[in-house]
C-alpha cells in the first residue's frame, strides 16, 4: 500500500472516529447529520453531499443535512423533494440498495433535472437502514470531469452505518421519553377516574392529554345514540368549532363513526378528501382534516362510543397511534361504567326513599281515617255513657271517667306517633309550619331562621323535614346540647340547610348513626351532606338539595 493510500485510510479512520465519538456521546441527531455530511464530502473530495429522509407518504424525501464544496447546497436543508424518475435518491428508495449513476446526462425526475442544472456529472448513494427499515439515503455528487472511484459505495457505507446507529439511539431515547410522557398522561386520567370525577371532566382531560400527546389538530369523544346518530360529548382543538359538544350527525357512508359501529374495531382513514362519505365524512373533510383514526369505547361488553383524533397534515398519522389511543379508551370506559353505576345506585335510592315516603303517608292515612276515628267514636260513646249513669252509681261513673281519660291518652299518643310518621302539617302547610311544629315539640331549645317560606317540591320538603327531625333527636339523645340553631334558605335553585348544636360533638356517620339514612335520602335527591363534629365542639350539618330536577 502506497503512502498516499495509507494517508487516505488514516484520514478515513479519523473521520469515522470523530463521527463515532459523537454517536457514542448521544449528541442530537441533527448535529451528527451535519458533521457526517461534511466529513463525507471533504473525505471523498466531492462537490455535494447530502443526507435524505424518506417520508411515510412514499413519494417524497426531505433533505436533513447538506454540504457543498462551493457553498451552494442543492437543495437547501429542510426542503422536501419529490421522488420519481432516474436519480440516486429514487433508485435507492426503490431498490433498498446502494446506487450509482456515472453520467447524469440522461437523469430524469425533479431531482435528476435539478442536479443536471447545476452541472452534476455522477452520483453515488447508499441506503440508511434503521432496525430493518429503510430510513433514508446518503448521497454524494461530483462534476463530469471528476468521476467517482469504484470503491466509493463501500467507503460511504461505513458512514451510513454510524448514521443509522445515531438515528436508532435517538429514536430509542425519544421512544423512552414518549413512553414516560404517555404513562404520566394515563396516570393523570386514571387518578380522576379513581376519584369518581364526573365523566364530563374526565372526557375533557382525556382529550387534552390525547391532543397534546399525539400532536393532532382535533380530538373528540362521541356516543352512539339509539336513533343511529353519533353525538359529540366532548371536543378538543378544531373539533370545538366544527363538532361542539352536544352536536349530532347521522351515521352512514364511509367515515370513522360508521366503520367503528359496523366493525367494533379501531379504524383509520388517511385521506378524508378522497376516501370518506356520509354526513360525518363530509363534515370532517370540511374541517380540513386529512388523516384521522378512531378507537371504540366498550362499556361492560357493549359498544358505547369512540375516541377520534385527526390531523390536517398531508402525511398519515404514525402507525402506532391506534394502540396509543386505545389506552385512553379503557379509562374512558371505566369512567362511563362508574358513572352509570352511580346513576343506577342513585335511582335505586330514590325509588327506596319514594317507596318509604309513600308507605309513611299510607300508614298515616290509615291511622287517621281508621284507628283514630274509631278512638274518637269510642270516646264520644264513653262520655255519653258517663252522663247516663244515675247519681247513686258514683263508683261506676268514676270508673267510666278513668276509661275515658285512658282513651284520650291513647288517642293523643297515637296522634303523636302518626304525626311522626308523616305530619299532616307538612302536606298541608309546607316546610315552614312543619319545622315550627318540630321546634315546639323539641326537647332541646331550637333557634329557627327561615329565609324561604315558598312551597317546594314535596320530595325536597320531606327530606329537609326528616333531616331536621333526626338532627334534633340526636342533639337531645346523644349530644346533650343546650341549643340547636336551624337555618334554611334557597339560592340558585338549591335548598341550603344548616343545623348546628353546641353539644359534645364526635358524631361519626361511618359508625352507623342515623346520619347514614339521612345521607342516603339526600344523595338520592342529588344533594350533599357535610358533617363537621369535632369532639367537644358541637355538630354542624350542612345540607344542599336541588329544588328542581
């Protein structure tokens, strides 16, 4: 080997070491691309060197790094070029192997014509293969009077291997970062679901996470309706304008909503302009979406709806987008199932409460119309018998008097029991008079402040009445309170009830007190009960009940 050859080999090895050092250090890919392109251009003494990435659409390549000996790169970095014809980039793309053109005189296609215009004579390109897939190509070009040596392909391949390693490393790091980002997003959504957050808030959070994670332009959560329409329950990005929450579209035609309904599986349309139809397809196309996909939301074995995401970019969404989207559909399905279970429990509680109230009313009516009336009748008969007793039978008259007094006492006790079951004053006069009646009968002094005297729905008045009744009973039996303050008001269609005593405190609904039943009654009506009972500082009950709905 001559001295010249040895120097060339040493230079090549030095250039490879410099590039390999950058790759080993994990330098950003863009910096590696720029350095390796310049090293190749100078080492092989060519006019131009470039590094291209093939795009997913299969028709274009993007120049990610360029170098020119004369300072005029062709084309500039970042330019997307159309493949086709006879030129190095197209041949490498079509064959997946190294390519050489010794004379660009008959080159064709946009790339070939551009090269001929600047006086390119010959070119060599080698593929960049990353983990088995063709990622791009490294190309070099020379003028007609400096043909490229026969060993150029082999020398160029040494550098493309380093480029491929740099790309693989960068993709691995990016993949780990993306996975960490995705897991963090899923954890945030899962936390909301576990807390029993309202579905509307979960939906909005899911779409925000999906939109940012997948870098799309619009995202939606939709529900299938019984009338063969698709309704939008939450929207993000462009969907807020074109598909606001609450809007509906008829199913049918070629579009994601219809495909998911018919197949029960994820679906993708990469070109909505040419591949969609039906009301939904037309609307998505009008929104400017080009590539879109959707994943089904299955709740307890039934198809409930879907999550869709779309992009205005011309190239398709990445191949793994469906799988990433599916991770969120499972959480949405859980949120929907939880909400439906809560709604069913609430409806069940409401039915139980309504049945109990109706039973109370029926018993009260039976007592009033039956037993109480008979007792009144017996009292009258007894008084009549008393008046008919001769004066000489004084002992008999006294016996009858005692029986009459006993009947009167039984009648009073029965009336009191009847009033506790369902007070007639509540039905006849409303909540205000009923609470004042409770105050008069309470064993503990009651300060009553009523800021709303209008009649409310019966279910609300009954619930409020029994809450106060139970609270007064607890204050007398357990709290040993000296006073109970009851304040009632209505604001923004909400009944607000505050009950405070100065007793012992320490009330704990979890230990099975009467507060549990009250909580069930209040929650069945869509209300809330807040209990504060620090030991030694009394007990406060704060209740809110929706007046309507």
